[in-house]
């Protein structure tokens, strides 16, 4: 529950986002992320995945540095090791998933990638009910196994690596959040990600990076995949319980599959749609049950909790 002051406050004039329901902001953010992925995949014939990833990271890094204005002094060696690791995980996660996008359908790549954070949630839990969600995710993997011969094995491997990188990103995000205030850690990590991807992005992009039309499309990917969802999610999380946000984010694989269908003409089989559905159910179920446990532990104050990871 929101506080009385927060619940009764009228939206500030001129702030359109505050006047919109937070659920809609999250849903628009989800569509924006996957639309950015669809636009990126359409670019791959002219601009290699590594170059598109670099442009995406560059766009989000510039935004975050301008907003967070991180302070670099008075940091320990351990602080820098954590935030650099966070940046490397961020770069790896984006690099691997874009390599997967180039080889397998968007919806399948995102479904496999989503197993990373889902595994983190389940392994870190001591609740028996999470065995049910683990089993549901396992069914999704089994459903994909039925169709494995129709998928590029290298694309599947890259999606699995993206899932591993996403799991590492989550763990390092928590460690970074404990050492850096606000979004300053994420801003620094984003700059690290840009530097890590620069050699591959610039080398693979080559002269194509000088084509202003391709450059604009690449920057559009950054806006759609990072800037828009980041802005919308931050606004929504100020007015929405984290458990609701987590359940809504479980829709990412379905959104990716629909964007792949509409923008790229990627048709999924019945088994592939089954895999998507299983992972969505497992993720949503794990989110809801973990949120209930958190609510009990905090003596019924779950509505006042805000997400620490931006």
C-alpha cells in the first residue's frame, strides 16, 4: 500500500508520466525493449551485432552519466573490482543475447535468457513451492528440446550464455548497490561496458558506423532498449509494489515472441509457444511467492518497499 500522502497527491501538471497508471508504463517499457531488439535484428545485415550492442550501451551510458553524475573519488579497490565486474557482465549479457538474436527467433532467445534470473530466484529460495516453478521452467526447456533440431545450436548456446551473464549481472548489481549510491554504480558500469565493447563494436562496425542513417538506427535501438524502459520503470516503481513489477516483467518472453512475429515474421511452433508459456508461469509464480515471504518478514510493509536495483 502507498502512503496516504502519496496516494492522494495529484499528478504534477506537465508531467505526463505521473498521470499514467504505473502498470501501463511497465507494459510500454516491455514493448519498447523488445521493439528495440526487433529493430536491432533488422540492422544486423548492415551493422553487425557487436556494433549495435556498442551503440546501445553508448546511448544508455551517456544518459546515466548525465543523470547520476557519479563521484569517482574515495573508492576502494574492492569497490572498483565490483563495479568493473558489473560492467563486464552488462556488456557480456548484451553481446551474447544479440548474437542469439542474429541466429534464432527473438521469442526463443529471450525465453532461454530469462532462465538466468529465474534460476537465481529459485536457487536462492528455501521454499518447497519453488520446486514447482523449477519444474515448470524445466518443462519449458523440455518443450524447446523437442524443437532443438530446428534451432541454430550456436544461437541457443549464445542465449544460454546470455542467461548466465544475466545471473551474474543480478548478483553484481546487488553488490554494486551496496557500495554506490543511487544509480551512480550503474552509470559507472555502463561506461565500463562501453569500453569493453568498443574494440569489437568499432572493428566489426567499421565504415558502417560512419553512415549517419545506420548510426541513427543504432541510437534508436539504444533509446528503445535502454532509455525509454529505464525512464518508465523508474517512474512506475515509485508508485507500484515490486511484486507487481516482477510479475509484469515475466511477460518479456511473450512480448519478444509477438514482436518477432509482427516485425520480423518469426513464426513459433506450438512447442516453442509452450516453452514461452512455461517460463512465464514459472517466473511469475516465483516472483509472487517470494514477494509474499518478503511481506511476512517485513511485518506487512511490502507496499513501502522500493526496488534497489535500477
